C-alpha cells in the first residue's frame, strides 16, 4: 500500500482532531521521527514467507496478532476481545475487538483472520503442528470465528501468540490467499504503523508512518502484549555498517541502534549523550549443531565426546566478552523462562578425560571432523574457533572449512559425506523467544531428513513434543519439558553454547523502550 | 569519427554477450544458495527446496540462461529475488549517489592534482618537487577506510562540523549535499590526487623539454601561459586517460567509501547482492558496469582527437 503526502496529512489531522487539537495546526507541525539502525537490512516484506528476523520486525510494525506474549511469556489477547474454550477443549471461539480496521480503512473480519492463519500454518512448524489437529476453522459472523480440534491441544493460545518467526500476523483475506511459498507485495495490515513503500530503498532505508486509525488495547504495554501506542509520526530505518552506526549514534544523526556489536560496546558506553542497555530479558542461545547423518558425528558417542570437551563460559567470554552480557545457561530453555530446568545438564559439563574416554569407546580413528566456519560473523566465528580448539585438545582431527555466512547457509543443507563437501558441525544462535518450549524451536524437532539441518531422528523426542503439546496444565508441561531436555542431551542433538545478550544503544532523548526478546517500536518517543 | 563511434557501439554487442555468459556462469558456480538465505535460518530443507523450485533455481543452467537472455532482449534486467523489485528500479535508486561521489571526487582531484603536478614538473628537482612527490606517495599508500574514519572522527565527532554519514541529493538539498559529500570525497580523492599528480608531473616534464616550449619562451610568452597552455595542453592525453579510468573505477569500485560513509550507491548494492546471492542484481549490475567501462573508453578515445589533432581514427 502506497501512502501519499495527502494521506499522511489527513492522518495527522485526524489524530489532532481526536486529541482535541486544531487539525490544521497539527498537520503543519514537524513530524516526530525515530531514526533507527536496525540489526539487518530489510529485503523481504513478507514475514510469513521467510523466517528472517528483520522481516518479522517489519511484520510487527504493520500487522497485528490475535494473541501476544507478555513479559512473563504468557499469551494475552491482542486483536481478540473475548474467547471461549469448550469443556472438552476441542472448540475455541474467538471474537475480535470492535473498531479493528485495515490500513485502507476496511474492517478486519473473521474471514481475514482464518485466511491468515491458514497461510501461516503452511509455513510455520508450530502452525503445521496445530493445524494437523484442526478439524475445522470457520468464520461464524463478521467478528467471530471458531477453531475445532480433533483432539485437545495444550498450547493453542501460545501458538497463536507465538512471538518470533513465523509470527501469525493477520492480513486481509485477499492478501492472505497468496500461496505461502510466494512473497506478498501488498503491505496492508492493521498494525500501529503503515509501510511507506515509495520511500523504501532496500539496503539503505525503510520508513513507516503512524497509523492514525489504530485502536490500541487499554492495558499497559508488556512485551508484545498490551496497548501498542505509536508515539512518533515516522520510524525510519537506516542500514549501515556497525562502525558507521556507532559514529552516527555518537554524533546524534540516529536515535537508536538496535544491536550494538560486542566489540563496540565499550566505546559506545563511553560516548556522551548515549546509553547502552540490554532490553532483552532472555537474550539469545548459542548452538553448535551436529550433523546426525554423516560420519563421524553420526555416532552418538562422538557427539557426547564433543559435548564433554567444551566449556560453555569459554565461548561466552571469547565471543561476547562483557560478563554483564552473557550468562552460563546449561538448560536448553533460556534462564528466566518458565521451562528453564537442569535435567541432564551433567552431559554438558566439561570433562576432558571423559571426552577422551568417549572417543576411545567410539572407536574414533582420527577421521576428519569438519566444522563450517563463518569468518564474516562476529559471534559465530569465535564460537567456531573455541570449539575447534577444545575438540583438538581431546583428540579430534578438526578441519575448519572457512566461508562467509551466506555460503554456510547453503553448505549446511548438504547431506553428503565430509569427503564430498559435507560437514559435521556448524554454529548458530536463536533468539530466546525461539527456544522457550520444545515446539517453538525448529531445531528441537527430530524430523529427520525433512527437518532443520542436522537432521536428527528420534521417535522419543517427537513423543515428548506431542506430550508437551497436549499437556493440560503448566505443571504437566514443565515436567514434559524437563524430560525433553534430558532426552535432547542424551541423544546429543547439539552443544549448548550458553545465553548471551546484544544490547541496544540510544540517545538519551529516546523514551519508552519495551523490554522484550523482539524489538518493537510502538510506545517509543523522541523527547 | 562517426564511423569510430558506430564501430565501437557495434563492438559492445559481442563484448556484452561474453560478459553476460561469464557472469552468469561464475555466480552460479560460486557456492551459495539464494533460496537458503531467502527462507531464513529457521527454515527446514523442505521449505528451502520448495522456494528453490519456485524461483526456477533447480532448472538446468542453460534453461535459466536462456530465460535471462530473453529478458535482456526485451530490455529487462530482471527482478530481485529478495525484494521483488525490478533491478532497473534498484539501480535507479543508487545511480545518483554513485555518480555524484565519482564526479565530486574527480573534480576535486583534478583541481588539486593538476596544478600540483604542473608545479612539481616546473620545479623539478627542487624541494618543492620532492615535497609534492612525498605527499603523493603517502596519499597513495593510505587506505581509504583509515583516512575515512580519521576524517569522521575529527570533523564529524570531535568538531561536529560535518555529518558522519549519509547522502543528500544536490537537486533537493544543495547545502546538505556539500556537507555530506565533503568527507567522502576528501577520503576517496587522496588516491586520485596522488595518481593524477604523478602522471601530470611526468607528462608535463616530458613536454617541457620539447622544442616548441623553448620557442614559446623565446617568443616572450609568460611562464604561466607556457605551462598551462602549451605544456599542459600537450601533456593532457595521459591525464585524460587516468581521469577516465578513474571515473569508470569509481562507478562500481567505491564500495569501501560508500560503506564507511553510508552512501547508498551501486558499490554497496552489488556487494549486498553478492552476499545474499541475489543473482539478477549481480548479473544486471555487472552488465551495467561493463557498459559504463566501454562507453567511458569510447569517450576517452574521442577526447584524444580533441586534445591532439594528430590522432585520427
């Protein structure tokens, strides 16, 4: 949807009238602008088509969700006003709030929402799991729709309020009917901001303007939930190199830098008029992912040897540095989240003697252990080097395969043996919101060759995921999550590299940042 | 002359065809998969394979090449795999900053370097000559990004005289353009000032030994006229060559400067596209860069005939 200057003026006048101010006076006022350096370059406008985080953040600007997670990671209604669950937990009836409208002014209908959910469910693993047991999803009237399940499912609301990629964003039916493997181009949503497509310069600049017709909830903002109040007229994202971003922030040319890279934190902290702060309560979780199909990492004893060879804090100290920005976390669920537990963590406590013994027991004969090394990545490259050093110390014959991060994205899809371009391990990370339960993390799934690179197959893991999905109470869910964690370590799915935080940098006149695993721009203002 | 232009324009067709084929094959033989980048880190192999099929990336290479050539024949450079925007639109967004950076850098370099080179030649062997040559060597050896960051630190952050980054169009905001372009043009021109100064000195020095210079002096011409009219005029051919090549290089090669100063130019566009493996943008831009090289070389050849009447084609 393209917005003209006339649209903006009309919007500003409407907002002024609503606030009891003379519309003309407000329309002539200089628009308030929040100038942001985002963590990445916005290239894809469809947050359902891709799982890329920057597209998700764009999605939160222009779209709204049925439910959203609050700062306790509990689902709260967002577009939904009321909902009912039948006693047999098979029928969910949702009623939308009054006054919801798309950016083009047309009302949000129940049919729009059902079409959006169907499209999302074709891309998102949690959506696929939910829709595997959805019997019917139909609009009852303009504002009410009903989801009927074939069997009880414990986390319907958590699934609909999923905070990270792919987020079930609501779109108009005409857009949501686009096949899920085709990108949408129309950015009409019902969220607090509207995308200015005519000002979009991929790789340089992206602009959103306040949606004057947005009706925020009355509750105070809490992570993705609560009242989303757009407090600036324009949000402008400028893509730039980290050093340039640092200079621009210090010079006051931008207001907000979404991710201050670890090496620049000490410099930015010392700058006048600038603050550095961690707004993400659960941070990111580092992973060293094994290839379960290819020798020698297809041997569980070899994987256990690698897990015993490493020390989590070595990774965090090397890659992140500042102890305030990392936390040793041996649980697969981030510290500070409801499912955090310590089941099976002995498996990931460093013991080099045990590692050597496991290698011997595995009959390891010095076969090459190929680790993909993204040399251009400021966090994953040091992670890789720490692993290589630790594994070599206990007797692994490590081969580092250097490449850029984009090439790694392709190379890790190879299921060939190491001798034919394959690999045994690569490093990555997830935002904490992606790994808060056994179903959100696509890497947790033991879906074999159709799953995420690493391709572990384990029926017990899948049983536990199903049990988690069906858990009727939070206590039951916690119990299953602990068993799931123990099983994840038992099969040697991956090496847990710990929890780390990437702080934001902002000018002192910026207000209203929202603590959350995801960056939101509503509620933020420039004084 | 007209024949030369016609011949050279026609010669671009096979050159561009070869460039197109080489570029197409090179980027497809390079590791990397746009479908994997497009799907995101959380995507499963199954999802990536579906995207690859949708984009036609699983079709035989010859089939993909034929489809691209068909597009080119219709004057269509294709559509970005990621943004879904036409490559021509993306290039259109980036041309002005790049051209302005190249032209500002070159104009500034010529204004500084040509007088310095002439002065060095005129005072050849003296301390002035040696000083200019030492400065030229230092300027040539200084990495652009180091000089860029030093300038930003001094004038952008410490003194707050100039912005540290960004671009303003001279047509919309002339003063903003001057403020934003000063530091990048200064940083980038250091190498060209050094290069043009040395070439100018060498060329003028050679010409200053010619008989017609002695004749001009014997006829009572002022030294300034001798230097700038007779000597520089006859020494212009190599200088024009260097300037022309410099402009061509700057069109696609100012990536570092564009990155340090956040100038949304073609250099950054092509690097971003390479990192993501956005094939249509890479292919389209390299074709455009090749065309620019060919055209600038043609202009240089035409300029030769104006500067030296003895040159005929």
